[in-house]
């Protein structure tokens, strides 16, 4: 038999021991532990807003990409004329 605390000798009688649960062993603790495992789902409004934002990003980025592609194509075809045009230098033709 395991001894808890001080050993008492010379005593006799009857004792009752009740264990009181604490922390995660209580009903409230078990409820809290089960709530940690629940994953939150996005609301329909959040899903619609995310979908709308993705579409607006595509609409906003596409013209910029096309513009840069057009600019880079001109740069590859004739780089000297492109840089002269960018510096707003007028060429002299007698």
C-alpha cells in the first residue's frame, strides 16, 4: 500500500476519500477541450467577398500586364528608338 504524506501510527477508524476533479477533468474542462477541436467555417458572405476580390484582382492586374508586355515587345524590337522616346529626345532630321 502506498503512503501519502506522513505516516500515522496508533490510530484506528474508518475514513472515506473523495476525489474532486480539477482542470480538464471537470465537465467544463471537457467541454472546453472539445471546443478546441472545432474548426470554424467561412460564412457565405465571406466566401462571396473572397470570390469578388479575386475577380477584381484579375481585372485590375490584366491591363497592367498587357501594357508591360507591349512595352517590352517594343523594347526588344528596337531598343535604341525605345530609349530615345522614353527620354523625350527629339531627333534632328535636316
